[in-house]
C-alpha cells in the first residue's frame, strides 16, 4: 500500500507549522499529501505553496467541491498545479453536501450525481486541449442564445492529471468506477466493505470495461498508538465524540452520507440513535451510543500489534493507498505517530 495523509492548512495552530508537518512528512517517506477544503481555507492556494516546499510527494485536492467553481475553472486549476509541481498533482473532486453547498455557497445541491459526472467530462475535455463544447443537463458550454463560440484553454497540460472522486453512496461509487482514476473513501469498515462499497464500485468499473488494476482505492483513518489498555480506552472514548459529530452533525437535518454509510455496514440502529440524540442537542448522549467496536473498526487506533493487524486487513480488503491521520498534541508527536505508521505500512507490504 502507498501512504498518504490529509491536512487542513490552518491546523496545528499556524500555517507555517502545518507546512513544516508536510515537509517532514515527505522526509519520512509519505507518498501523497491531500489538502482538504471543506468550509475552511481553499485547497489550490495551499497546494501551490506545498508544491514549492516539496520535491517528490504527490499532492492532491481532497476535495474541491463540485458546483462552487465552474468545470473549466477546475480544469485551469488542475493544469496549473500539475505543471507547477512537475506532474505531482491529483485532482480530487466531491459533491459535498447540502449544508455546505446551500448553506455556505448558496448554490443548489440537487442532482449531485449529474453535476459530478458532467464536471469530470468537461474537465477532461479542457485538459486535453480540445475546444470546450458540451451539452448536458447541468452545464451547456458555450452558453446558448448569444454569439459565443467554443474555445480552448491557452495553457496546455504537460502531464496526466488523475481524477479522484470522493464517494459514499452506491450511485456515486458506481459513477466513480465508471469515470475516475481513484476513489477517495471514508467511514471504511473492511469487514463490511464488499457489499457497502466495492460492489457498486466494481459495477462502475465493469461498465467502463476495466477492473481495479490501475485504479487507486484510497481510504483514510485516524492512527494512534496506545501503550496499554487504559490508554487505549481513553483514545476510544475521545474518538466517540468525533464519530458522534460525523453521524449526527454532518450534512443537513435530512441528509447525512456518513450516517448512511455506517448504516450500510451493520450499524443502522446505533447510527440512527446517535443522529436522533445529536439532533436533539444531547451531544453526550449521542457519544454514549457510539460503541467501542464502531471506533476500532473504522480507525487504526490500538497497540502497535493491533494497528499492524488492521493494516493487513485493510490491504486484504483491497485498499491501495491508506490515508493516515496521525494523532498527537504537538507537531513532534504527530510526526512520530506518522513515521511509525509509515514503517508499519511498509512492513505490511513486505509481508512481515
């Protein structure tokens, strides 16, 4: 498996400290650094800065939200970052959710599947250097009714630009298999992934006349090493609060893709209870409904032997790239956790 991480530019208390983390992560041997956008700092600005500070590691957007930029603007950004980094850029796109799209950006969230599919089509058309001409249900280029004619970008892509899609729902997973070069996943339980995730993903791949060979399955989880059972219990308790937010507070009052993902992997009753209590304002009660099993199944938290064993399970389940979110209260602690996790991933690949 390859190793990756996802960062938020303003995390760790300062922009410069996060940049130091990225530089040191490359020195430790990390393969890919993804930069999140969500409702914080934009990803492209940070990716350009990290491109200037690094030399080898791949850099990707995880993710830029489809609908907040035009498809051609996304293509311009992708070409610029790819050329600037010497071909190290990965374009990660995702539909986001109704709260961010409508509540923050003021654009409709409806028909995310069509919007993502058409965006990928147009981005690829623009990157190849063709004149951009497209007629879909979400985008029509050139805009009809005027004097505009199709145009091509004046900048050319000097390297291939792989496209990754963030997907949780079966429909979006099928689309990912049909049109993308990789899948950015989360809420991943390897024991339940065959039906919940890989079945629709493989349907999409088969529809495109291909298999998983050459397709990158990229999954992420928090990694933390516990010296003993007592410390592990405290880690799990802390993680329950974060998981309760994902299950109860992410998305909108009617749409939570994380909750649905956990439900499809065997925790429908618990996920519903967490969401109900969270929506009622009972944060502690919501966290109390999260079980130890739910935390340990979807993270890489445990003793070193436990983490080593889980990494083997992830690899056997079909993960190609593992995104590591290292725990730690300081830069040094996070780097130490990341460094040891990278070593364990390498040992897993060597069959140790």
